[in-house]
């Protein structure tokens, strides 16, 4: 380097050979290096150099670097550009290469090639001056008319562009701050020019010659802009942004197509902005959207954030901010729709009608938060769809079973890759209104994970005092959910967090009685299965007696799903018979006519009259008669189709010896009867419990044996040796059948006491009695839950008497009247009353004799 203001480049420069692009002084270029000599230049010179001098290289245009070190160098272009290497980035995909970012300094002329390997080095002569300029400094040399003309065209070109674009504003400042002799090179690298034209500018060493060659290029660009503006008269300021001002953009055969694509995309952005301004979104959301659309206009389409921002704005436009459906508030019509869609479920229907009545009186009523709790298959999900149909609202179901990420509810923040809104906002976008019926299915089966607790995220959604400003992480603006009617379903409330359960109005949906199941089967299930299998009522008949047989012998459930599957199996069997009959009709034969009687499935032959048989024999066309007549499904047909009965009424058979009692249990699938068996043997006074019992039930067993031991004399209970100490040399084994099923809870206390009392007294428990209740050490019977489900289970099993705690009398009001008429309820306050009701003739208590001792 020379002292003073004049800066000299080194006289020996390593050469970087390029073929696809031309670097002009004052411009910046990014080029890929993958040939052997150029790679060696980067490794040996740029990456290992430690001084500023080592980053200065010579860029030779229009010269290809040979693909092999053994090949000779081609003729070098006479003029090159001294450049400063600003950045070096290496990569191994798809093959090893470097990407260089270089800035042009000045022109030089190659005087002599000094060496070719490992990379070319030449002796050069600097052709341009490099001077250090300060801000606001101008060359004091007198510029001729040519430079003034060039400056005028350059200013005209820049002012035709959109000055709001930062790059355009910066270029305008450069025109005033840079010396005039540097402008031809800079503008040529910015405007649309070919490599050949840039090469001519590079070869123009004299300044006057560069001005003369650059002015036509500016004029051509100005005329192109004018023509472009004429074709876009409808677009004003935004249209100027279409002209690309990036350096090194080359004209290709697809340039016209690129312009058309840019124009179409611009039209889409304008339409999106118009939709945002005409939408009815909140003021806060509108402010955010306008800010994002402003960023979108200034953003290149190649940026990943462009697509994310556009998707966000399209979602904001599609959301139903103020769009809603009008409710149908006619109570009579709603009652008819609910009764037609569902049998029983009086509580649910009553709650919906109450909501409609209040809506008639007050229009801006907030949507209630309901939670239907009941066993599977009782119609919790389908009744939600019927409620939406009754109200005339849109319906959307959100399955929450197994959801373990809070982002499923609240959405992902837009900073994450692949972010999306939560299920609530997605559901609103799907239905297109802001007052739908949302069914949150299986809310009791939410799970926790490292991604958060979705049940906690639902707290804001299901709180009427907060959900008017629900904020999804993706939207990041408040959305009003107060008009949404949320209905949650669950099999049990035990797994629902208390805070979430407190926000919902819980409505219990009990299991169906046998009579209700028969009505549901003949009103809904059988017509549905006939339609699914292409059958008509003229081809199959299922009497109510047969339906009752399916319910009692082939299903044991609180709902009707298994019943529906059994009816489907019957319809499939009948469909096979009908299809076979039609096949026989297509090929009539005398032998088939004679055997036509055997076609009648099951026991339907007895329904064919004697007159019909001779006709079928004489007329082959009557072969279609058996399939077309109603095929009657009786108990023999059930056995042929469904196999032997799965459940037998074994209650009386299992109570034929002492030490067996029937209890009632509640499960998430409904009520169940539960047998308790006890046996005694010689031993050391141990109590053995089997049947996968929980801690509470084990404590109930210990409690029961302790109470019986303390009252053994009173009830005359003895062990095998006649001792009132029931555990003296005696072991007791208590077993709860269905050992694969986990059991727990306090309600088996009275059953265990009755079972042990039967064992030690040798008396049989009544075969038609079931019981439930918690016990205390003093012999009191405490209330328990699930009374309705337990009573229905006993009714399904054919039991006639049920012993329940006296304080559970209020729960009997929820049981249907016809069920209460079939059963006898014994309300017990203490274990004495339980034992008296469980055994025929009561359970005798020995009267206590008063012993008077003389004090004389």
C-alpha cells in the first residue's frame, strides 16, 4: 500500500477464475467455488491467511477453471477486478464446495502469469484509482456534460421506483454521496443487464467510454419501466415494487412467466388486504392483521416467513368473528325432535328445554358448559348431535381421548416450525360460525406429558367468566367463545381434575333398563340395521321377546352397543338366506322345488300354511316366496346365529350353600352384581383375601371380621370347634370372583358381613337379595354412591330385593317407576337390619340375661 489518499493493490495477485458472472468495481457478488485450482486458492490463501492483504484476490471473468489439475489453464481475460473476500462458507452437499462473498475494488490488467499451480498467480497493473471518501465529500474535478447526463438518467430511474422500499431509498442516497466516476459500475451491476454487457463495461478502462456505454442501458431500463406502468394502470404505488433491483439478476427465457407470477401474487395480497379491512374482526385483531399485511408486502416471497405470515392472515380472515346462526327457540318442536332421536334421557331433555326457554327471554345468554357422565353406549355423544339439530346450530366433535399436549387446545406459537392453531380455533374455522355446539368427547381421558397438561388449558375454555377473551397461542389475539355451547362427555368424574369439574354442570346419564333397551332396539337400532344391510321389515321380524332374550342372555352392559352388534349379526345371517333364495329363483329346477321347504331358515316353516306348500311345488316361480315372507327370529334362531347364551341366570345356583352373598358394585361401565364367597379351615387365625382387591376393600374385610368377632355370642356364631372366638385355630378365606378385574371401594362392607355370618351360622342367604353399603366398627351402615346404576344392575340380573343404606333413600327418586315396582327396597341403618333382611326368618339375636350378684 502506498501512503497518502491513493490506495494501491498488490502487484502479485492470486486469480479466481469465473465463467458465469462478472464482478464490477463497487458491487458485491456471491459465487460458488468447486474446481480444483479455485478450491486450493480458498484453502491456502483465504482460510489460512492472517492479514488483510491475504483477502485481496483477482477475479478473472469469462474464464473457466479446468476440472483437473493436470489440464492447462485457458487464455485469461485481459481485464479483471481486484476483490476483497468478505465471507467464505463451506459445504459437503451435494459435493464439496465453497461459497464466496466478494466485493469489487478496482480494475487491473494481467501483465504476466507467474505460476499455474496449485492456483494461478499473476503480475498485475492497477487501472483504476482507489480513494478514501468521507461522507458528504465530492470530487472537485470538473465533470463534463456526459457525467451530468448520466446522473440525470440515474436519478430518473430511481425515482420511478417505490421509495418506500429500503433498497431504493439507499440507492437514491448513494447517487448523491458517491463520486460520479463510481456510478457506472454500480448501476450496471444493479439494473437488468447480460453478462456480455457487463463484460463490455469492465473492459472500458476510460471513464468517458464507460459513461457512453452505460447511458443506453439506463435508457432501456427507463423505457421498460414506463411500459410496465402502462400495463398496470389499476395498480398505483405498489406496482413499482415489481421491478427487481437486486444485483446479478439475469434475464432468462422464463422472465415473462416470473413477472406474471409476481403480478398474480400481488393481486392475492391486495385481495387479502381488502378481505381484512372488510371483515368484522375485533379492533385488536384488525390492528394486528394490518401490521402483518404491511410486513408481508415488504417481504420477498422466497423467505420462509412469507408463507407463515400469509397462512396466518388467511386464517384470521376465515374465522367467524361475528357470523352466527339463528337459534330455533320453539320448545314444542324441540321436544318432538329430542323424543324422536332419543328414548328416555329425561334429565338431558329437560336441561335443553330449560336453555331454550331462557333464550326466549334473554337473547345474549352465555352458552352453558354441560358435562354428560355415564357408562359407554348410553348415547352421550349422539345426544350432543341431537341438541345441535334441535337448536339449529352447527355441530363439531373434538375427541380428547389420549390428548397429552396443551398445544392441542391452545395452539402452537408462531415462532415454531409447523405451528398451527389449537383444536378449538380449528373447529370454529371448520363450522364457520361463532355459536356452534362443541362436543368435547372423553374429557376424562386427558393425559399429562412433558408438553403440558391439556386439562389445565381447558380451564379457560370452559369458564363462562373467561372464555369471552380466549387467547390461542397461534392467533395471539382474543377470540370470543361465550356463545359456543360446550358439551363434555365422560365415563367417570374420578379422573377429571377438580378445578375443571367445578366449571362444568354435571348431568348423570345412567344405564338403560331392560324395558328401555327393548324400546330403543325397536325404535332405532333394528330400523338402522335393516337399512345398513339392505333388508325390509317384510323380510325379517324380531319380536320383543327375542330382543329381551338378546339383552338378558347375550349382552350385559349399561348401554346398547353390544345389543346393536348382535342385531347386526342377525341381519347379516338373514341377508345370506335372502341372497341364496334369489340365486335359487334365477335357476329354477324341479329338485329345488321339492326341497324348497328346507330353505326356510330357523323355525319359520311352521308359519307356512298348508295351502302354500302345494303351490310352491306346482309353480316354480313361487320359489322366491320364503325369502320375501317375514323371517321370524326366535330363540332357536338366536342359538343358530349367535351361538349358545353367553350369560346365564346363575344367581340361585351360586347361593346353594352357606358363605355366599351378592353385592352391588359401580364401575365406569355401569353397575354390576358381585358375588362374595367365604370358606373356613383349620389354621392359625389368618384372614386371606383374593380377587385383586384395593386397600379400601381389604380394610372393609378386616372391619367385618372384627365386628362379627365382637358380636359372636350375640348372634351365636361359632367356629368349627364350637368356640365363639371365630379365628381360634381357624383360617378364613374371602374371595371375590372375576379375579382379573381390580376391585376397590367401601360399599362391599355389608356384603362381606352377610357372607361371613352365613358361613359361621350355616344358613343360606336369600337368593333374590343383593346389598350395598359401608359399615363402621359400631355396626352402622353408611351411605354410598352409584345407587341408580347398582339398582339397574340388580334389576337386569333378576333380583327382587335390594338392601341399601337408609340415608340413600333420596337416591331412589331417580329410578324409573316401573323399576321400583319390580323391586323391594330394604333401608338399613345398622347391620342388625341387614342380617334380618338377608336371611329367611331373620337372624336371631340371643337375649342378654341379667346376672344379679348378691352383696350380702
